[in-house]
C-alpha cells in the first residue's frame, strides 16, 4: 500500500476524525479485498479550486483511494 499526502495538506484540522476514519477504512478495505495483484494507494490533497470565499480558515481536502483491482463492470457505472 502506498500513501501520499501533499505538503500543502499536511497539518492539523478540525472535523470528525471518527467518521473520516470509518469512511477511509471502508474504502481501503474494499480496495484491498478486490485487489489480488498490484496495489492500493491513498492520496490527500488540498482542493484549491473549491476554496470558499470569505473564510480563509476553511481548507477543503480531497481523499483519493485507488487500486489495481478488477473494477466495476461498465453496465454498473
């Protein structure tokens, strides 16, 4: 498994760590479950294009979980 956190996204944030942990663990567990070969990755980045106006203290983050698993059938997408 590979993890990358952009330098701009590093730091302390206020939020709901329990809910975020639960969501990320669910996504990672599904990625691992369906990836027999290859790997799983997670990336954290700041979404600069979505910065709200008027409050410079709010920083939206983007979490991406990727894998090399079988994926979804085209008909499901």
